[in-house]
C-alpha cells in the first residue's frame, strides 16, 4: 500500500491544516475511525475530535452506519467517519472548442448529473456563459438536486488561463480573449468560482481520482481540435513559467511539416487532431465522399479497418503512433512521469493505438527509464473534462492543496 508522510506546515494555519488533512485522509482512504485518523494524521485525540465535529457540523463529514469490528476485536466497534457524499458537492463546467459540458459532482469525484451542448466557434463569450448558467440552473431544479449543498464552481477552459485573475486570457480555438469567466458565473449563480486550463485540470482529475492516484508524477495528453498537455509533478499540478503552460501540441515532430496556428511548422497538432483524422481518412478512401461523420463515427470506421488489417487504416494508425511516440519520448526523457494518460481522440482510438505506443515509446527513451513509465487511457472517458473542472473546485473550496506526500510503497 502507499506510504504517506505529511508535508510541513506552510502558510495555512494549524487548525485549517488539520481540517484539510482529515478531509484528504478520508478522501484517499475512505471510512476511518477517529483513532485511525489520529495515527494517520499525527494529531492528538482532542484535535481529531474537535476538527471532526466541525466537519460534521459543516456537512462535509458524517458518521458511517454499521461500522464493522476489526478482525480479532471484541466489543463494540469504533464509529467510522466518511465524507458526506449524499448532500455536498460542487458544480463543474468544461468549455472546449465548440462544446460545453456541465455537471454536479460529489465529494468523492462522483458525477451526479450532467448535460452538454455544442456551440459555433467564434460565438461571443457572454452568449456561451449565459447558456452555461442556464444549464446549471436546470440541473439544480431536477428532483434530488435542489437541496444539494454546493461549495463552488470549477471551470476548465480551453486556452491560456490566468488562474489568479480567474480570466481566460486567450483561446484561439474559441476566438476569445480576456474573458472574465469567474466573475460572470459568480454574478449569475452566486457561488465562488475558480477557472483553470482545461487539460491541466484533467491531469489533476487523473491524479486525484483516476489512474494516477498515489503517484508523484503524471502527464496527460488530450487531443481533439488540437493537442494539449497537463503535468503533475511532486503530487501537484505544474504551474511554472508563463501561466504554467505545457504546450505539448507544439513540440515539432515533422520536418519541414505543415504550418501551425502558432506560427511554427510540423507541430504535433498539425498531424494529430479530429480534423487531421477526417482529412487522412477521406484521402485514404476510408470515408465516402460527402460523408459527414462525427468523431465517434470516424473512430469506429478506423478501428474496424485496423481490426480487418486494411493497409490504409494501419498507415494512419502507424503515423499517429510514430508522431506521438516522438513527442512522448521528449517528455519522458526530460521529466520521467510515472504514467502517461491519453484522453479525447487518443483514448477513443483505444487499444488499437495504445498497444503500439507501449511498444514504440520504450525504444525512444533512455534504457534506465523504460520500466518506470506506464501508458494508459483516461479513467473517465468523455467525462474527463467535467472531472477536471470538478477536481479544481474540490481542491479550491473543500480539500485544499495536497498535504499528503506519497513516498513509494510499503508492504
């Protein structure tokens, strides 16, 4: 199992630190008795009793019914505590290129309800955000959701986001600039709102609730209209440099290559995207002239072709694998993440893409690193954007930054 030590006290006060610590332990380990929390947190019995009472009063924690006695234990078992997932949660919003998803999410990352709508690229942000607010209100009017205790709203948005200002600074795919998303939604729904880059938020979701739980490092690759990346380093999201940007889609993988929207040539997103896939499949005769298929339809046709061993389908697959392997090798050789997670188009392509990548990537990285990296698909499928948005809200308004530092495995 994972061995954890506690990060040192920083700017947060001791009581707030203890509060976050108990919440994080319950999120990671599930039901725990007060005695178990005392040992895991390194706190006194009085501190655990006082803080847990506060959390129960706040509606964040409840006593678990029917706690079972430990093996070999005689007498009444101690009452376990657990997060109160029945009535407390956050709202989540994913704003991608031409697609909005909204949802209600519980404290354990459980998606309670969701909705989505497409919108034309270039539509003014006020119209899109007004639709977002209306969709959230509609979800909250549904039976069973009206009494939900909401702690805030998390928004994952395409483009460059200044998290401190809560503003989408520039989103070329949306044709937006300097959009104060948080201010708009706070005014409309009267809930605290936090905004972050959508792919970075997805990486946080995988680290907190998905395939990267308990790991110190993770890189997430998301492809749709372009290619984005998110990094987890030392159990926290990477925010270094200019706005914490991790522009994986603009690694050069082809020379001389096609012109890219960034002004360069041969970038990864010029050879991998929904649009590139559609173009390549039409050129190869895998799509009938004039056929209009959505991404799911195109992916299904390509996977069927790969399964039948069709040369054209295999050539497209192999081109994707070659370019992706080159880009991933750069990331692994430089940063050595423990897991690479694929989302969006790359996850939809399934094992037909993942298995060849697992074979290709090790041949392009340092031998000493080959056994230490995994390549996986997202645990959340098409809901990865919503889970990312929920995760940043849960972190900001409930759990805080991680105080548990993972140190390998024991036992």
